[in-house]
C-alpha cells in the first residue's frame, strides 16, 4: 500500500484475547469477572466426547456459577440450531454465554445471543448493526484453528429452509473474552485440522487484498499469513506438533481480526454455493477455489503487489511461487484433485455462478467479479 494514500480506519477492539497452553483453565476466572451467575455452554457432540466442555464447566462451577450445557450444535448451523439453543437458554435464565468448539458452536452462541436479548428471528439481523438492545457477555473458546470467529462480531447462520447463509453482525455480539488454548486443537480429526487450517490460510490471503483493507487490517493479515504458512505444513505432517498448532490457532485468530476490519472476497463467495448446494465442508470448498481466485485477482496490479508482499513474508519470490506452494499444501490437505466432486455441466456451473455473484463478500473483492467471471472460475476448478 502506498504510504501516501493510506486508508483511514476506526479501530474499536471488542475482545480480550488470552493465548497459551492450558488457558481454558481460566474460563471460570473470566466468567466471574463478567459477573455471571448462570452460564450456557454451547458446543457439539464431538467436542463433548473429547471432554473439553466438562473441563470448562468444572472450571466455571468452581467459581460458584451454575452451568447448563447445550451440545446439539450441527456443522454449518441453521436458524433451527439457534432456535433450539435459545429455548435452552431461556429456560435456564442465563446471564453469560460460553461458545466452545469450532466456528459452528461460536456462531450458534452468537445467534442465540441476538435472539435471546433482542427477540425476533435471525433474518431480522442479516446485515450489520441491527440489534437495538444490549447483549449478554460471551466467552469464545475455539477448539479449531480456522474460522477466527472468536475475534469477529458476526454470526454466520443459514436459513433452515432456503439454506441461504446470513452474516449477522453487530459489535455487541463480539466476545468479551476469547481464550486460545492450542492444546484443545490436538483432539481434532486430521480432516478437520486440514479443512480449518486451509480456511485460516484463505482468510489471511483474502483479507490482504480486499477493497476494504486498511493499514490496521493488513498488519493482522500479514502476521496471520506468516503464522499459518509456518504452521500448516508442519501440523499436516505431524498432528501432535503443539507448537505448529499454536501458530495455526493464533494465526486463525489474527485472520479473524483482519476479517472484522476488511471483510473477505471472491474465494468465499465461490465457496459458499458449493457448501449450500452440495454439502462440501466450508474449508474444503474454499480450498477448491482459492488458487483460481488468486490467479484471477493477480491480474490486477494492486492485488498482485499485495500477494507478492505476502509471498515475501514466507520467503517466496513471486506470486507464481505462492500459487505453487499453496497448491502443494492443498494437495497434502486432500483438497486436490477437485474433478468429479461436483457435476461440471453447464446448468450446474451457471447456477453456482449466479449464487456466487449474489454473495455479500463478492462486493469486497479487489477485482470486480460477476457471474461470468465465476463461471470461468468454476470451469477451471471443476473441469
């Protein structure tokens, strides 16, 4: 970015970030500081089986705070997941939310907070700043290194009927405390590690080039990219490498902070229809389209310069080197080849392209991107 044309920004940090091994043990301390008496812990069955919610609940209860557990979160949560969570929260008369798990658990906790405090339906909050009443404090504890939701004020919730993914954002929805404990990510299955890691890497790459990027957001994008590039190959090779997992989790949080300030672009616009129409896991979908989107954006000189700056951070000399290394990571993560996973006929590609062009994040892509562009991207990816 040209220092003579730096973009202005208004940074309003909402979340206390606590990072380190065994940091989960402090969740009770933070709940007490937030004045809680009755907490709802939002998680999923897989995380519950790993024992992390029981440990968190015990730490909170040691502070004299009652805990109710909602462990029915599903992947890519919908309005139905939020409604079920709200029902449990109302019955328990809670005054604090704890989201523990991947992005789905954190988004469900945020969605519950919207409806519990402001009423209505999730559809009422699609967009930014539509909540008029204060929200309950939220403690976010990610067990993956991917979405960065713990550092964002958005809940991503799909409509149960239409499957339309809604980004519902409000500064009041941001977590008061985000606890990053890399040891929690060791229990992830290898496939989850791969998909969430690719998602975090994509966040760093996309936020660095969006139209909305600022000097502040780019600091986080670059550091996130350095951490994720330094950690993802190591963690894919050795899932027990806790130092690499720490790099990935902190990198994901920094990338989430960048998203909060700069939004995302065409890779996420192209990925969301693949998830909605074919059930492809989000990180997988993003990985499928990411190289093609980078190549598309790199034709714009300013975007190419930003990609080159990121490449230099990781010791690469060109955007082509970046793409080659990225494709290698995606192959190791099981993202390639992509052919055969989605029908590549004209009708499917056109429908996907129309969906992608309507995605909110498409408007932040550095290079203007429309349905015809997405058709070319999908043909390259799916052919």
